[in-house]
C-alpha cells in the first residue's frame, strides 16, 4: 500500500500497491469525465481507490460536496485529490516502455 499523510490536517489514507484493472478503470472514468470541474472529477476518482481514510476534519469521504462547509475541508479534498492523481500518473508512467 502507498500511504499518504498530511500531518497538519491529520489526514491519512492508503492507495493500493497493485490496483486491479477494475479500480483503475473506475478511477480513470471519473478523472476523464467531461463537463465538471477538475477538482470535483479528481475527488470522485480518488474516492474509488482510497482505503483506510482517517481525518477528524473530514471524517466521511463519501459525503456530498454540497455538505462540505469549511475551507479546511476543501483544502483536504484538494490535497487528497491531487495526491491520488500523482499516484495514478506514476502508475501510467511505469507502463510506458523505457528507451
């Protein structure tokens, strides 16, 4: 598992070391969905692969974005969404043949 933590916000979560094809398809489907803002798409994608989420400020990652009520929660969502995006990009790069 890849573990991510943000000590200032007391957020920790894990992402699979070897994700299944189904997990990657779910992530990619949300990431590439058109017509919605990028952070919303990346957050939806992240929630398909995040495991063992722990965060006092944002305890339920399945809550609607309409329920998010603070700048701290928004910052956590953006940080986690970008962390997952970086993880996915690394996986894609590992698939590319080396010259």
